[in-house]
């Protein structure tokens, strides 16, 4: 990137076992800024060395100044569920009316098609597609996510209204799949957005997808799908991860 | 079979004729006949556009199937490959142009005026190999990548695996055991043969 | 150096279209789409230095993104449109959302390890990748594939074409808002996928045509079930033909939409049904018969209107043709025989040095693989030529000018593009 | 817009009256196709953990890991593949390539979970619902990525071979060798089993690359007698070869031979490491068999002055005197030995320890002594009549032939025994025109001789009689001798060993012959050791007890070869020599008085 | 007086509840019927209920300003207004709503009002697809209003009144008295306009998923969407009842249950008609749609009016 004035050292040594906690904190157990130890994160601004603190990182220190405005750093709120019975009822409604965001991010989209057409007919399970993230509640990540798509995934995910659920489709979302060594695809989806259910396969058959939906429904009914709150709680961590790979945040200022 | 398809295939003589013409005019060399319907030739960078134009306009190679590059890193050059096709003769002709990999020399004349579609190929080549095509439309816009600031990824010296491991961490927790070492450790841990 | 006025010397094109059939809507020739021509149109923006200049603040133009999440886009890609009212004055195709760097990945995988990944390059129609990868490697290495394997491969490719067309047909109807036929055709495609699954063990990614032949023979009773499936598909396709191709509104939308003038066919590298609908009888299966196509009877389907409807019609005929070819293959193929020939040990297979380009006729046209081997165990370079490359980018950008926003989806679909093969 | 175009679209509603396409319960009613590539299954008992699946996987989705309750043993690494479904692409190349055919795929395909860490398991070992699945992808008949058949070795025809001592195995041509080398899957299972732990895959790879110099270097790292070993090695490696599970093992021995055959002895020097300059210490080696020579080579290589003492006219020990020329031509033994000698190893021939020079002298004159004197005393048959003329031990015949004498065997020979010496004796006799019969106590499958030896000897016209126990020898009537033998039946061994032969009472049969050759094994002769030193050594069952560095009870004395290991083959002796050399170096460097350290 | 008002309020609530639930179930059922033609089973008929609950159960929502919020409110108001000034069941006390005080003009105003409100709200969201959707919607509305107005004028001329109640009353006494048969030209023009009003294919230019996903409500989410979904039911119910009243003799019977049954059957068939056309044709472009409405249906409408004048 053309960082005219800012030179940033890579602030996390990849793969180094000593840094495992830094590289891979489980978002469910980590509270507070989990992005790094603070040491080794140094940048220079006009030649002056500066320790790169968490705030600086979140303040888009990695980004070109003209790109910073494109980035939403405002952390979402954590919203507590209601009391038992009422929330159970709402969860039932949520689980029986799953609206998928119509965004075929990867190969996985090809098996969504049979699912939404007559052979498998997902409508009978209360699932339907929705072309706008504002109205959708389920985000099916169709496999590998390239960095360019990841940017849109993050944007769309943030535009979805909570509670929102993410299905990781195929091996690629679990550990990079067959594109594990590609320079352009992420390896672990849960580094960037919270994922509720993973479906193994490449491609998973439509039935496997359905099984994923069944599992998702059960989890929603049990109140286990609090991805939106997890995202809010660990917002800094997710943001730091997202910024590490997405260098160009320039996007049109409406939906996509 | 319909009669419009009973045309004869191109003969080797015809290919040689085309080649001889190109050779005398532009010093094209290195004819490789792969099949009856496919051949490759090599030409100099300065003559390339003229050769392509000549092929398109005089010899009926009107279809640009693709344009790509091969990284011959050991020899310090890229080979640009213009794959042309002649629908009349049903013949593929690959025109190979060598250009240096590094420095200002890593550029080539644009052919988007001959084939508008070539602009896309040239954009991709600039992004993936770092080859410059001065004058080609939207050359410096992102094509497949976005916000890329490492080496052009299709260059041989770019190590995609290393980049991936450095950038998109793999899920930890995997261990692997080397078969030979494991067998040594368990079967003959202290024998003295591996000096 | 470059003599631009050479048209009089150009040899006549084969299958030159009947004159006067191109619609008035088509922009005749890139050369004539000059500055003056465009500046004559008050809707069109002024052109400075060969580039259109829009004053977005003027309120006259609106920048509108279609995609990557947009139901009218053929996959994960996007169109950056500048519109004036409902009319598109500029279109830029953005791809790369699916870029996985296949060509790079293949350079660090041994040949056998490339085999599983090539099919992912074009998701809805993976078999052409498998075939062409296998064929290039075989040709460089000098491997002869047994006859039965060739027939099975041909069958596979035709099934893939049929399945892919079925999905496309639904998409074409859907692009104009008609969901009914799409629901049927995707199901038909699914029935074909069932047969694929039976034969190859995979539904979407078959990974079946390995260098040296195929990975398995027909399972018990396969041909009968395949014939049955084809019969079912044919019946449904007739329904689709009746209700879609005789549909007043569909005709109104599709006729005259996105006319590709015959003159630009070569300039934009247009191939396949898109070129055939413009009157060019070009088909790799006929022109460079591969596998066993020279032993099958079929005619190249052409049309002269060159609009979305003509392209849809050509594809419809090619679907019937595919069904017919599948039946022919089942009838004529040898009943038994080896389907795989010995390879060198694939774990350390150094393919002979050399380079070759192989192509085949996929649903979108000329699909090609260029393999450059330096004699090591990994390819030096594999280039994948997907027809969508030119269709989705430069051609789409060219054709959409002057179209209505409402037509982008229909236009896009009528070009039949698969983004993964653009960016690979 | 014709009326037809307005009306026909309504015919879509015809569909509404038909049965829906929808599958109401797809999860239950649509199993994967019979060949569906679903989740992996593995027959872990059949699997040998060779790791071929790991090496073909382009996703690096497979790791070999140790699993509970599975021990590493020869021919089984004890590791089992673990699949990461965060990587797998279900291409099933691992199934196709699996040499044992243990790996397969079920047609199960549903696995959903909220925890991304769970998608890893060891197929067949970890409990999964699809473990017992019958259906699913298996490698199809008629499709194989590996070649199960080895490249046939050109051999002299039996009719030809039994006439002369010309080497029978003719060796691979370059094309054949490369083709055979190509079959190797480089799993390395064989390395553990090879007594010398040669890096077999590495030198086979060198053949594939046609870089024989590199191959030679690899070979010499663990074996300084490759020309000999390439012909007569007992090739334990081939018995555990992963490819053997599929068909025939890689011809590892012949490939080794191919490397050596292609390089002139004179060129060795330019390919192999030169010996280090002498470091001022000296080691004496008693016996110039494979053990002694190996020790000499490695010790000389790292700078010791090495003197070898040998009782015979020529070096090589059993390689030269125990193996007939048609199997191991003497020039090949010489090739190996001459190279070792060229490094500066002194070999004193015709020196009998104890007679010509005392062991004590050697012991005192050197910093360390390695002895590898082999087994020279044949076991007796211990039946009546054994002392009759015409009873000649197998080794004696072989020895005589080597020395160029024609053995006195007459026209018909009976060989007693089933080991390689028995075979060699039989086939040597055959080459002198004798009718040969082999008597063996157990069944053919129990014979310790190499399979091909048995096969070839029969091909050359040797009669094999199994389950035959010699009872006594008498003077013959028409011939010189008469061997009376009885039939044996096999009874199970109480201690769990292989079945034992038991004489069937009253089943006596007679063979008349000129010569009876007992070849039922040999034992060591330690007479050359002075009593004082012998007292410091320990012996068990006729063998010297050594530690893993081949050091005996006397810290200065190391021993190896047949006298110190049970395998009693050349390659084990070489391995012993190698270990001893390392032991001597460690000992002298670190612990002996005046050591360098 | 108070009691009268309270009674009327109670009746209104009952009437609204009935029509809302009925329309929701009708929408769900129609989705199943549409699914049938597509060869599938389709969603449960009660799916619209769950969807509404779900939308309202969203924990977060985003507002783009006051007008954005008011958009759905106006829309709902439009829907309620349309319904409340038509007699759902002729002669019934409970289901005659406020039909005594409304006439065709007021009702047409309400149909417009909702659209305009929505236009304001959608415009406020700032999303270009919303704006384009609004533009398309208003353009098309103007177009289909023309045949609709013409057919209404023809009816008014035929019956000499603008009061819906009176128009229904005039059609009682057997199906031959229905406007559909007494004034078929007005019926044809009106029913074609009704297609446009329903926003089903080929006139679905407003939401047009493949073109401007999904038009005006692109930014509507959570409870805003919930409100729109509720309104969709009410508005749809109102329109069907309206057309039933105008052309198909309304629903009237001395037994209330039979009357309701009549209403159910008639409105179901009217909706089915929309569905049948919708599943058979693709979507027009906006200008094609406009041209269409200004063509044949307008001519028929004019003919109907002229016929009444003569």
C-alpha cells in the first residue's frame, strides 16, 4: 500500500508458537482488546518510532488517511435477551423465519440454488432469500472468502440487524479448505465475523446445507446463537483482524 | 455432416507459407508446429504489434483467443503469448514475445486498438505480473485484487504459501508426525547409523 | 506502423451473417462509435481524451452499483453503472470477488495435485476444466486415452453442458422476473447431477476425468437411468420452450436486447452461442473435433438476430442437441473396454517439457487450457481461457451502454457468464 | 404480440396439477450415491501408516499421527492418517493412491457443528457413525495410480544358468531401472527394517533423477559394500515395502545394484567423500567380512588408521567364500573392497589370529579392536554315519569352489537344510553336473532361504523334498552313500512358535547318492581369543554379548557380524560394523585415555 | 352516543382483525399455490405470521430520519384508510366499516396516500435502489390509474353514484346484476388495472428483485418491515374487497357466516387471478408497463365510459 507517511511493521508475527494466544484467541473467551500484546507493534510516522497501541490500531492506523472515513469503528451494542418465556417465543419465530442474504460469496452459492428451488424447496422450512442485508437474518458464507469479498461480507454483516446468524459452508470456512495457500482467500472465517454453524463438505450437498439449517434452528431455539452480541463484545478483536487483511476500504457509501 | 464443415484442415505448407511471409517481413522465427491446427512462433518486442496486425489483416487470424505471460524467471524474462486463431483455416497461432522481467523494459505495446477485449488481458497482466502496457485503458485500476501492495502475485518469486501463512493464519492445533522419524524413534532410537 | 484501414483486404469471414439483420439498437462497430457519435446523444456524457467524463454532482448522473450481492448478477461480481435517468451511460465490470489465484496455486502443486483443483475454476460446469487439464497433460506427455474413456468423457461433457444450460435457462427467465421456469430447470439440472453423482461420486465437483482416462466405469443400470433422466428433461424443456419462448412479455423484453453486431464479434473475442446467435457457425466441436465428436451427428445451431432472444433460442436448440448427443453416445459407445491407461507414478511425475493449447466447446464457447511445462513435476504455467472473460468484462461494458437499468440482468444473463472463470 | 404468445404462457399451470418435484424429507430419503465421496473410512488394521495419502493430498489435509494402542513395528509405522475437514476437498486421491487399499470413503455427507475445531478425526480409529458404512467411494477396478507389478529382471534362462557360474541376474537397463524406481512411493517404511537403515527412498529417487552419483553417495552413507549387497542382500526392506500390499514390492535390491553397476570403481573417488587425514589413532579389525569391512570403511573415513586381519587369501569373508559366483561374482566383491582399500585401509591377508599373530598383540598395539570373525564351524547333523567319506559340509563345497578347486561331489548330491547355504550348495553342485536333492525338515513356506533362491534352484532342476528328517547315513550300494530319512508331520508348537516337524515312526525312505551336504547352520569359533580377554567378554548362546555400540565386556573390544547378531546376513553385519565404528569413535574421542576431547 | 362510538370502534377492530388475519392466510396460501406451479410444496400457510413476529422481534433497527419512520406509518394508514371506507360485507353491521361516509374518490385518495407515504420514507433512506423503485412505482401508478379511473367513472355513470355501498347495493339480486356482466368493459379495464395495482408480474416493476433489489423497502428492516408486512396484508385485503364490491357484486347474505364465505371465495378468486397471471409472465420494464396501461386497457376504459354516455 502506498503509505506515504506511515510505515507499519507487521504487528503480529504469524505462526510463531509463542504468539499463539495473539494469533488465535477464541473470541468466545476473550474479553477486551485481544488483538495483541502491545510489544513488537511499532510504526514510524515521518521517521519517528511510535508504539502502536490498540487504540491507534483501531483508529485505522494501517489505512490511508483518505480511507479512514470508510471504516465503521463504532462498536455495536450488546443487547441482552429478554426473560425466558418471551425470548423463547421470539427465538422460535426467529428460527422459523430464516431469511438468507442473497449474496453468493463463493462456490457455495451453486448449492443454494437447488435448495431454494423445487427439488429441495427451502421455503417449506421457513427459509427464503432476501436481496438486502437489512432484512436478512442468515448470512450463508458460501465457502472461501477472498479479501475483496471479505470486505463486502464484513460490510453486509454489519448492516444486518441482530440477532443475525452465520452459516459457514464448506471446508474453506473452517480452515481455508483447498485454498489454504492462496494469497487471496482467508483461512478462518471466525477470525473476521462470528460463525454459528459450520457445514463440512466441498461442496456440501443441499441436504448437508439443510442439516446445517436444522442445526441452526435448534441452536436459535435454545438461545445459543448470540453471534451479534459476540461480535459487539469482541469488536476490537474482530476489527483488528479485519484491518490486518483488508487494506483498501473504499466502497460506495450505500449498501454494497 | 454439413457441407460447410467439410473444409479441409490447414496444411503444413500453408503454415510454412505464413511463417515464411512473417519471417521475411518481420524476422519472425522459431516455428513450432504442435499439431496440424496449432503452431507457435517467436518475434521481437518491437515487431510484435506489426506482426499481430499483419496476421490479423492479411492472414485472417482475426480472433485473439487470449493473451498471457509465462514467467521464465531463470532467464530473467517474461514470455508474452498472443494466441490467435484463424477461423478460415481453423488454425491456432501462438505468437511469443520475450520481454525483460525487471525495470523499464518490463512493458509492451498495447493492442487494445486492434482487439478492444485485449485491454482486459492487459489489465490483468499488469496486476498479476507487473507488466506495463502504456496507453491501455484503465490499466492501473484494480482488476481481480483490491488494495494489493505486495509483489504481483503471478511472478514466480512471489510465494503464495508464505504469504498466506503470514496473512491468514491457519487454524492451530494440528500436529503431524514424520513417518521415518517416528519409526526411528520407536524402533531403533539409539542405533548408530544416522551420523 | 499499423495500417488501420485494411478491411477491404480481409478475407471473408466464414458464416458471414445475412446482411441487414442486425438491429438498429446495436452499436455497429467500435470504430464508428466515435467521439462525435456519442456526443451527438444528449444523454451521453462528454468525452475528453477518449474517456467519458461525468459530473456526478450535477444530479444528471447517478452512480449505481449492481452486485456483488444482487440477485440480477450472475454470481459474485459487480457492475458499476453510471446512469442517466434509466439509461446506462457507463458500465464497469468489477471482478475478483472470487479470485483464488488458481494459476498460482497450480504452479506449486504437482500435476496430480492440480487435478482436484481445476474443476473449481468454473463452478457450474467443472468438467471442461477436468477434460482440458487432462487433455493438455496427456498431449504433452504423449498419453493415449483408451477409446471407452473418450466416449465417457464426451458423455460427461455433454451432460455438463446440458446441466449448465438448464441452470442458465432458469436464470434467463429469472432475469426478467419469471421464476417459474427457473424452478423447473434447476430441478432438471439436479436430476442430471444425480446421474453425475452416480457416475463420478461427486455432485458439483466431479473430479472424474483424470489424466489417463476416467476414474470409473458406468455403475450398474446407469445408461437406463440416464436415458430416463434425459426423457424427463426433454419433456420439461418442451414445457419451458412453450411457455417461455412463446411468451409475449419475454419476447418483448428479450427481442432487440443487447444486439451484438457481427462486426464486433472478433474484436471482442466473442465465441460460443453468443457468436452463433450472430450468425457465425463456429463450434470447436465441429471445427477441431476432440474426443469422439467426429463420430457424432449434429449441426451447428445458428441464428441471425444476435439479440438476447436469439441467444436464448440458440441455447435452447443446443440443449436439444445435447440430449440428442447423449443418446447418440449411449447408442454408439463401445460396450466395454479399459477406461484408464497407465500413468507414470503420479507422486513424482515429471511431465515432458513443452507447451500446448487445447480447447473445447463449453456452453459459453471456446474454453481453453494453455499448459507450459518445463519438465519438472509442477507446471510452469497453466492459463485458463474462459469465454466469460471477454463476455463479462469488455463485451458487457460495451453492450450495456444505452441499456435500461432494468435490462442489465437480462443482458448479463443472455451473455451467459460465470465470474469464477473470469478471475480464476 | 400474437394471441398465442398471450395464451400459451398460462400452460405453466399444467404443472400445478402434477406431483411436486420436492423431496419432503431429503435428509432421510436421499443417501449419497453408491460411489459418493463422503467422509473417510479407514481399515486401521490394514493400514500401515505409510503416509502416501499425506503426500498426495494437495490440501495438506492429512496428518499422520500416533494413535492410542497401536504400536510401531516393522512394516507399520504405527501412525494413522488424521483428516482435517477444514482442508479436505473430497477428491479421494488419497483413496486412489492408498497402497494397502485400507482407505475409502463412505457415502455419508452430513456433518454440521458449531465448533470449527471438531472437524478433524482419525478415520477408522475415532468413533464415527459412518465407520461401518459399506457404500461409498472405493478405487475402481481397472483404475490404478500405482503399478502393482515390478519390472521384470532379465535373468539367464535356467537351462543356461545351470551350466555355468555366469551371474544369473543380469541387472536392469537404465529404462528398466527408472521404470522400477518410478514405482516407489517414497514412504520410507523400509528404512526402519533395513538393518543398516539405508535411505532407500533417497537413492531410488536419485535413480529417477538419473543422478547416480548422488545415489551412490546415499548408498555409501549406510553401506560401503553396495555391489555385493545389491546382489545378495536378504532385502528385509522388500518384505515390508508398502507396495507389497498392492502387488509386488519395489526391487530395492536390484535398484541398488543398478546404481553401483553403472559407476566404474575408478569414478567412486570423485563422487564419494574422501577419507579424513589420519588422526593418530589406530583400530585393528579382525575378519574381513562385511562387518569388518564396514567398520574399516567408516573408521577410516573419519580418520582412524585401520588394519584388517584376515585368515583367507582374499578379503570378503562369507561374501566371497560363502556365496557362489553366479549369485555374487568375485569382481563385484573386489569392487567394494578395492574402494575401501583405496581409502587407506590396510588389509592383511592370510593372517590367522592366534596362529600367525596373537590377539593380545593386536589388542595392545591398537586403540581399539573390532572383531567380526563370523561363523565358521558347520553344525553337525548328529546322525549316525556322519563321518563317512562323501559327507561334505555345504560351506566347504562353496569354499573350495571359490578357491578354484573342483569339489569332490560325484554325480548325485543330497543337500540337507533349507537355508541359503543349502541352496547355494545345491545349485553349485548342479553346476558341476550333479543330480541334486534337497531335504528339508519343515514345509516349503518355512524355509529360511530367499524365495527366489528356492524358486531358482527348482528351476535349475533341483528336487526339493520337504518334511523329511534324515535318520542315518550308510555306505551305499550303487553309490557312495545311502541316506535314510523319514517323513515328518507338522505339530503345533506349544510355546507359540512355528509348527515343529515330528518324525512319523516307520516311514523310512532311502536315497542313494555320492555326496551328502549338511547345510543346517554354523557356529562361531572363539579359539583365537586369549583366555584373559575371553574372560572379560560375555557370551550367550554362542554369541558375543555387545551393547548397542557393539562394545563387548572389554571396553576396547567391539564385535559384530554373525557372531553378534541373530539375523546373520550381510546387511546386518554391515550395520554392526557401522554401529561399531560409531561406538569406537565415541569411545576413543570421549572416554579413552588421551582422547581428543 | 358514546356507546355508539364504542360499538363502532369494537366493530372496526373486529373487522380489521378479520381482514388482517384473512389476508395473511390468503397470502400464505397463495404462496403455496404459486409454489405448486413451480413444482414445489411451498411455505406453510401461516408463514406470514411468523415473518411478522420475527421482523418485530429484531433487537436492533436503523432509522434514517423522521420521514423514514413515517413512511411505513403512512403506508399503514393508507391501507387502513382504504379498508375502513369500503363495506367488506354488504349489509353487515360489523363489516360495513365506515362505508357510509366514504366514496370511491376518498378510497382512491387513500390508495395514493399510502404509496406517497412510502415514497417519502423510502426516499429518506438514501439508497439509490429505493429512489429508483419509488420513481418506478409512482410512474406506473399514474399509468394504471388511468384505466382504473375510467372504469370507475364508467361504473359511477352506470349507477349514478360514487358511493361504494350504493354500487354494491345495485348489484344485488343474482350474478347477472354484477357490474362484471352489466358493464364488462369497465370490469376488464378495472381488472387489468388491478393487476398493476397488485404489483404482481408482469407489473412488478416496483420491487423487481433482479433489477433494483428490492426497490423502496431496501432499507426497511426490523419493526419498520414488520409494519410494512402487516400493511401488505391489510392493503391487499382492502383492494380485493374493493374490486369484489365494484365488479363482482360484493358479499351479501342474511347469514353473516355465509356472507363471509362468499367474500372469502370471491376475494380468493380475485387473488388467484393475479397469481395465475403473475406466475406465467415475466416483468415489463417500467416504460413498457406504462405503455401497456395507456394502450389497450385505457381504450377499453374509454369505451366503457363512452358506452355509458351514449
